[in-house]
C-alpha cells in the first residue's frame, strides 16, 4: 500500500442514511438562529425606543396631575345610569393608570439620570464587543 | 429572482457559495446536502465520536454560512469546511482532552492490536487501532490537507514529533490494510 492509496482512502466519503435529516437539522438551526437574531434586534429596538420615550417625560408634570385627575373624576358624575357606570369604569381605570404612573415615577427618574445612561451604554458596548470577539475566535 | 431547485442541484459549488453569501438559505442547503457526508466522515476520521462528530459538523456548517463571504475560491469548498472543522476539533481537544498531547500515551492506547488485516472497505476500523495522536496528525495531514508545519503549530508540538506521529501512523496503516 502506497501513500497515495492511503490519501485516497482518507478522502473516500462514507455514505450515511440520514443525510437529509442531517441537512434539515442544519437548516433548522440556521433558521432558528436567523429568527432569534431578528427577534433580538426587534427587542433591542423596542427597549431603546421605550428608553428614548421615557426621556421626554418631564417629571415635574406628575405633581400637577392630581388636580387634573380630580376634576376629571368630578366631571364623570352624571344622572344617566349607563353613562354613570361607564364613567365609573373609566374613572377606575384612570385611577389605576395614575397609580401605576406614580409608582413608575421613581423608576423613570432613575432612567433619566446620566449614570443610568452610561452604565447601560457601557453594558451594550461590552455585549457587542464580546459577541464580535467570540465571532472572530470561532474560525481562527 | 426565483431560484429553482433544479438550478441549485446542477449549480457548481462556487455558484452556490455566491448565492449563499447573498443570503440564500436554499443554496446553502444544497451545499450542506452535497458535503455533509464528506465532513461527517472527516470528523470521524479525526477521532470524534458519532454524535459529537455530527454536532461539530453541524456547527461547522453554521459558521461557514456566517463566513461565506470570506471563502476565497482558491480551493475546493469541502477543503475550506474541513479546515474550519479541524481547527474547532483541535481547539476542543486542547480544552477537554489535554492528555492526548502528553508523551506517555500508554493509558489511552487502543486495548489490543488488530488480529487480522483490514480490507480497504474497513479503513475506518483500521484507523481506530492507531494511537489517537497519530490518527489526529494523519487525518489533519491527509484528509484536511494541513502541512506538517501547520499541524505542529495547531497542536503546539515540535515539528519532529508531528513527523514521527505521521510516519508511525502511515507505517501502521500500510501494515494492516490489504492493498
């Protein structure tokens, strides 16, 4: 047996019965990876959008909301029963939203601080750098 | 532009790589079907066990898809795939099976010498009687096309040691395989 015979034996391809299953697995993982990446981008975009929107909420406005809220409650009282019930419903809903918003006040204030921006920005940059470094390392 | 399955089947690897690099998963699927058996065979010849070999072959295809634009068309596509797969396999061995690279391999050597010679159809069985490091060096050299120097650098071994492993492996195979 010569060396070139051995080389041809090394390059002889074995046949596998599950070639199609194997190929489908690869393509399935490829599609999942693509879908996951797209979802992650969409999620990041959503979070970024929410973060940007929260920067536009002036926190001093929340302290002035109370009188507005009370006057809205007063206007919802009416003699018509159906209208009164629906008014109560919306008043109730408004109260809950108001409470929710008031509870969020602390978090919104936190999100609007410069250090929150720099910490989250740094974490994003680190995540991108780690992903890129790992991507480079895969092949070389 | 609509790509027909028949076009993909008759297309060359280069055409499919170009389509794949442009994002066509169908074209890449054809490349996977075309080269899956060769890559799976290669992984087993390096010494990977059945499931591990298939997992690594799958990972290799996924990496290749991400890196298709780096393929330079300087050699066959399967050679490029084998290079990626081999490097990943060696990296894994270095991380998890450091004992393969020590000088005293006696605890990890195959349990017995083959009792008879092998036909060429039983080539893969004959390979299993080689020492793991000899098998690895031989497969990197003859299947993946790595030079001796490249193997030495990849395995962090002296060039002379790599040459010895390859020579011993070749001599052993020549003895046990019926021409």
